[in-house]
C-alpha cells in the first residue's frame, strides 16, 4: 500500500492558536477516507497518515491535507486504496448491466452514451447527468402515449415545442440546471440516443447509476438491486402472503425498481417509497406516475417522498409489508451517529451499520403480522457486529423465507440473502421456514434453536437431527478454555517485509493458501522476524511452540496443518495450541479435519471465516482406550507420505473411525458424506 502522504500545508502552531474548524479529528478523517477508525490508527502508527498535532491525546489533521489525499486518489495520483474493497474514490463511469433485464431494448442506448462519455473524456457533472436523464424521461413519457420516435427532445421541450401532463416531473428533475438550453445544445450528441418505454424496466434508474461517479455510489452505501432479484423478492412476498389491500413501503426506494416490479393487483394507493437522494426520488416519481398512469402531483409526491427513513420525525405510519434493499456501509457523520444511538439499539457502541438500523426500524413500522422482505449481506446471520440485529429479529419476528443468493451485485464480492420475516411472532423455536439456495429448496418443519450468536438456515430437519446428536455425545469436550489461539503476523506492508528469495537472515513464513489438511506446502515466502516492526504480532513463544496447529482463517472449510518446526505464519494462517488434558494434538487435528467437524461448522455457522468462537463450540469426542493411539498413528502415516491417493485412502479410513466416536450410524454418516460431496477437502 502506498504512503498516504501529502506535504502539510501549515506550520505547526499551538492548537490554541489554530481554528478548530480547519482541523479534522481522526474519526472524521477516517469517515472522509471511508476507512475504519482502527485502520486509521494503524496508518498513523505506520506513517501512512500524518497528523499535524495532538490535542488532548487526539490526532488532528488539516482539512486541506485530507482533501488533497482524496483528490489524489480520485485523480489516480495516489493508489493507496486500489487494493482495498473500499473503492469509494475510484473515478469514472460504468454501466450497471445487471440492474435491468438482459432483454431490455434500451440497454444498447445507455451503453453508447457511456461509451461516448469515455471516448471524449467528458466529466459528468450533476447538471449534465440530470439533463441526460431528463432527455430519456421525455422520450419514454411520449413513447408511452404513442408520440415517441424522436431524439434531442430536451432542447425542443425547453423551447416550448413539446407538452405533456407529466412534464412537471421533468421540470422537477431539471430544476436548478444552469443554462439548460445551452447544455442541451452543447451536449446534443449525448442526447441523441433513442429510448422507448418498457413496462417494468427502470431505464431512468439504469442511466442514473451508470452516470453517477462510482465514488458517490459507495459513499452512500447504495448497491442497486438487479431486477432479477427484485422480481424474485416480489414473487416470494406476494405468493406467501395475502397483500391485496395492505400498505406497502420501500423505505430506501432509490429510483423505484422495487415499486415497478410489484404485481398488477397492487394499486397505487397501497404503495409508498422513501429515499434521502433527491435525484433518485425525482426519478422514482416519474416511474411511479408511468406505472400507475397518475398525473396528480399531490398524489405522486405524497406517495414517493424525499425522506430520511432513519432520522425522520417520530410520527410513524404502520405498514402491512416493507420491502427493499437498505444501504450497506453508509458513512454516517458524528452528529448522525449521536442521533441514531439515541433512537436505535443497533446503533449502540458507535458502530452504526445502516442495514441493521433499517431492519430495526422496519420491524417497528410493521403492523403485527406484517411482512419484512430485505436483501441483505449474509453477514447479518453470523458476524459478531450484527448480534443486536439478530437479537431484535428473534424478539420481534418469525422467519418465513430465506434464500442464499451468493454474489449478485455488480463488482461487489459480498454474499447476500433474501430475508423475509413476519413481525410480531416471537416463537424462537422457528417452524415452517422455506429455505432456498442455488442447489436445493426445503422447509424447516421441526423446531430448531436459533439464537443471537449466529443464525444458520442451511440444515434440513434430518441434518439438524445429526447436529443435535453431535452436540450431545457422552463425554464431549471442546476447545473453550482448553486452547491457546493466536493471530498470524500482520506486517502492515507485506510487500516491504515478504521476500521470495531465501537469505541467511530470513525464514519461511506461511500463508493460508500453503495449508492442507494435516500438512503444509510452503509456496516460497520468506520473512525476517522482527516483531517490533510489525503492525500486529502474537507472543513469539506461540510461533515457536514445540508443536502447534495452523489453520486457514479465510475459508468456508476447516483446514488444519500440524507443525513441529516452529514455522512462522501470516494472519491468513492462524495458530491453535490445544491444551485438553490427556489429549494428543494430532488427535485434535484429526477431529477438526474430519467431515463431522466440517459438517458441524458449515451447518451451524455457515461462515467464510474460521473464528475462535466457532472452533470453541465444535464437539470433540473423548476417545476410548487405545482409540486415540490408532488415530494418531494414521495421522503420522498421512504426514509421512506425499502420495495424494494414499492420503485420500488414509483420510477416509480415519474419517470412518471418527464417525464411530460420534456414535453415527451408516445412514447418518452417509448424510454427512453427501453434504461434503462437492467440496474440496484440501487433502492435496
């Protein structure tokens, strides 16, 4: 990562002589750069951020310094955020192809507009963006009335040549554009594409999100939902519930795609949408008017409102259903965080995650028996930071439908779910939940224990019965308070510390990708072990333990390798040192690498991170006399060979023996084998 530096623009003066409004706190600086405060502190420690001074033990930064960093990143002069998921300041324009249907006849026109902007190096200002959208709006309004077929309509409209009862919505969209007529003439080539009205297609929304600078999309936490997902959500909501007369709200409606996909039997009087983005609201009103053939301004504006759902007044309407895609990772100001913490349980501890807040608010705004349907990151089910959101879901609602979508958002690596839950039903022992993923669909009919630590819907009734059996084996042991856990080395700058060349000073350092079950295959990375230089490091005696287990941290499977050579590891390769009296470390490695442990991990936690809290809950059977020695002997044979075929055979022999320790019969073991059938076991 490159140094986040810019020459300080002012000499050091005592803080008392400086105007505080010219300085930013560390938290405000981190918000401006869209990084966490913890990351900000580390960057200060490593010299990547340079404060001008400290005031009462707080880091302070020049506004001009922070602005220069932001500008340098946007201009490409500073690539410090390039490798981070947070691409807030990446500039340029892109077409969000998954947002509308593949068959849309307007897709090509949007693509040509974006291509023309790129070819000519045009900077899309807010005024220009609204002008292009207004051109499209005029065309599709006219086309729906059978009067379409022309381009450059905005210029003609501004000259009074075109009229329609819905053009007051175009006026609203173009309000405030300076020299609109000159702009329409100057950029006539960008207004020369022809658009047609397509029922159910948010072409105006596609234009908007394709023209917006990518940084604006990220800064507001806006991930626009692909139409295929919206249609799926609407189908499930209305096929599983009777909503023919109830009030429906999208509290973060954006440009109105969810409203467009509502079934035809839903009348306009039932439909409401809110959003904080005024341009999105103007577009959503056009879509609303076109869908429902409404031209009354008061009706349109009362149903589609420019409103902050989370911080709006205390007067709250009650709805029969709330559907949508709340913002993820919205960057709140310090003042907003304070207001939110006064209103919402999920804003406690200064960790206000926007989609948690939307879930909490929505469950408050639903009538008893009303239905919430949100697309959310899968993390809400199992990540520690969302525990309060899960607690509120369990207290205030009953799950009805859950679908695992995987990565469905354009250029966003974040597994997602559709969560549909009924408000006011608080039986924690859920029953009758429909669960779907890419490979199967099933109902959970038997009662399962859901709790706030994690909620996992991946087990069928049969699989859940096996989980219960694993959890209640006689003499069960766990790693809770029976192990040392340690993080691998966090250098802070791998490229500065890691070498691919062996020298007299350095030594092998392992990454998670170097680990396989029981064994390791170093990929040729070396490091000079200087703990004082690293950003984060465990006590040296853990790395140098006579024997330890190393495991992949980022992985949807359990992969544990045995190490007795005091090998160093990076933070993708963490350390476990079991301390269970009378239990051999190699025996523990056999249990954790077994299909039974993997089945338990997958069905209970469903995580792509292997956390200490997960490992501490995995049941470990106490071996009968002589059994531990046999298992350790097989592990030694696996460690002694490089033949993958032999290893696979030994693993299956070992696994069957461990299944017996758990008391599983052939049918139960067969269920576990089937659930692991298409997964890489990391044996070679």
